[in-house]
């Protein structure tokens, strides 16, 4: 055989080898793209979950500050409403007792959605408050326990902080004290 015949002979082996190598590189690139997108999705979910945790804890602590220190906002609403209901002046917000008619969770819980300030809500997601109170024991105002559930939800991630406050009555003066937070 002479060298001119070898060079003219084209069987396509080099082309097949080039296609195989390009296929391997394409599979590797696609797998890197898939793994990076999964990592990005996980990082975004973790960021949203952490944002929900921080938001719910922050709002819960702000509510604690308002309840414990008194004033007009939530302290006045909760204290006046519960006091009037406990003393029998009104029945607008009954205590929670699943075994009593008219005191089940559908009647006894109050839910609020936080809409202000807008920039906080935009960054924090949806924040909802769920309030209910228990009234047991000797049936004095000092037996009242207020439950405040703060839930923050953003992009499918959710975190809830439950705080419980004990009411202390000194004559007409009422004050709340945080008894448990989880």
C-alpha cells in the first residue's frame, strides 16, 4: 500500500470519536447546570425560611413589648375585650374551650393580617396573628392566659412563634407577663 491510498481512505472514525467526546461534554455541562439550579433553589428556600423565622420572632417581640408595657394599640384592644368578656359585660370574644358550646376555636380565635408597614411586609412575606385566650381555674382575671401565634409565610416557607401571656390583675389595673414562647 502506498501512503496516498491511506490518506484517501476515509472511514469516519475521527468523526464518531469527536461526536462521542462532544456528547460527554454536553452531558457534563447539563449535569452542572442542573446541580447549580438545585443549589440555587435550596439556597433561596433557606433564605426565605430564615426570613420567615426572623420576621415572626421580630413581630412577636414587638407585640410582647406592646402588651407588657401597655398603651393604646393591641394592649387596649386585648385587655378591654377580654376583661369585659371575663366579667360578663359582653360576649364578643369568648374564651377557648373546645368542650363548651360557643367557645370552640371557630368562635374564640381572632385572626389578623399585618399590612403595615408596606416595606416590611414586602420583604418579610405575609404575617398573620392568631389570638385566643383560656380562662380556667378559679375563674378570676388572674387565671386568664392569652395565646398569640405569629406566622410569617413567604414563597411557600412558613414559621410560627407561639407566645403565652399571663394576666395579672391589681384592682382595675391589668398587666400581661410573658410566660412562655416557642
